[in-house]
C-alpha cells in the first residue's frame, strides 16, 4: 500500500484546524517523532517481557494526570509489571527510555516526581533502557547525582541489570564453526556479463545436492536438535562462499569470538527473519496477535541441549552486582520456566 504523504498531511492539517488547535505544526511534527520513538519501544518491551515468561501481568499507565497541579509533585511512569519469582510475586513500576548515548541524564525534579509516585503506591521503580538492540532493566537507585542532574552510566546499568535476575532473560555463546552448509551443482548457465579484462559475472541454474549442519567438531547432521535453529539464526552466522568448476559451496558459520548474545535480543532477529514484507517490526501488532516465532521455554531448553551436542559454548544467568532491597529475598536466580 502506497501512502500519499502530501494528501495525508493536508487531511491532518484540516482535522487540526477543525479541532481549533492553533499551535505551530512543527511542534506537532516533533511530538509525533517522539511518540514514534517512545510508544513502539513500550510495546516492544512489553512483548519481550511476555515472551520471557516470568512477567504475569504488565500494562501501560495512563499519564493524563488530574488535577493539573498534581504534575508539580508526581510523574506517572510508563508501565506497571508483575513478576513471578520463587518467593512470590514482585510488583514494579517501569519508566521506558531509548537512547544510544552511553549515559542517561535526568533532571532532579523529574526523578523526584517519579520517586514520589513510586513512594505513594509503595511499589519499587525501575528504568528500562534500550541501548541499540539491548534492553537493560535497572533499579532507580542506581542513578547518581552529578552537579544538578542525575546520571546512569551504561557501565553501571550493565553491572546492575535485572533482565536475567527478575525478568528471566539469559545469555549464551554458540561455539565457533557451528554451521549450515549447501553443496550446489551447476546445471545451466543462464546469463554472463564481462565486467573487466579478466572478470565476469555469471548466473547459474543450480541444484542443491547436499544440505547439512555441523557442530563445532565438524560432525554432520541433516537435522538440528529441536529448537536449536532459532538460536543459530539469532546468533547471526557469517556467510562463506566457494566456487569450483562444477559446484558452488555456500556456508553460514558462527565465527570465532562471536560474543555473548542475550536471549531477548534474539526475538527481533527471529521476527525479522519471518517477516516477508521487509518492513520494520510493528510492535503494537505483535502485541495484539501475540504469537511468538518460538516459545521461550523451547528456546532455553535447546540452549541447554546444545551444550551436550557441541553447538553451545556457554549459558549465563546474570546476577546484578547490587541486588535491590525489594529483591534480596530471592535466593536462586535460576529461571523457573
């Protein structure tokens, strides 16, 4: 579907005039940009919490406050969430922030108003910070006063991240050389172009004669253990190609030092992999449909099985350096999936 932006803008402008709204259209455009950043992030975080399985309830909080003067004292955060733990349910309030800067900077009165609301309800306050594709969930007490504002550094947030301890996330590392491989026989030359004195481009009709997976030791199989395919895809393997006289070989291989992957970051990768229209993920639609590309329980069990089968190097359940007071009674961080 093609959208005529000029026509849409004209209709929007007419609607604004009919409502008697006379503010600068540039202010509206700026606000829409901010909403386009903030609202999808809220939807994304809610969907991720739902997938991880330890959040039994979460919803947005209506931030239209009355009487208007209440905004002098209180700031309603973005979300309420209820988590299942081994010591019973834990309620939290969550403020969502999206920035790729390595530090969150909040004004003192903004932080104070959020804390006032948290204290009023007696519910702990957390900040969910999206840094590129990584989500960090951090107790508000980790903010530190600079001169007049309060700062939360990326380093502090990483050390005190509650995504695993509270929300059920885990981290994993696939072994190097785990791969998917294809051997394709050249059947017919379809097209050929000379691109230089000694170079040319060719298009071939090929026939796949062999397709198989290998673990880190090179053992071949035509079928991965159940649930391991999503883990492999989410680790974003590198493409390797080799062309010989009669064959084309293509492989997708986990490289050396591929790094740690967090389970929750796999979800957008898997959604994009199954997205046929190549558009960015519509998180509100995902929330409404509420179907996952793979169930988290299967995803985690596949990671465990991958250790024995030589596909997986490590699985980590990450504990914060400083456990917030309201979570100190949780003795075991092992996910109860």
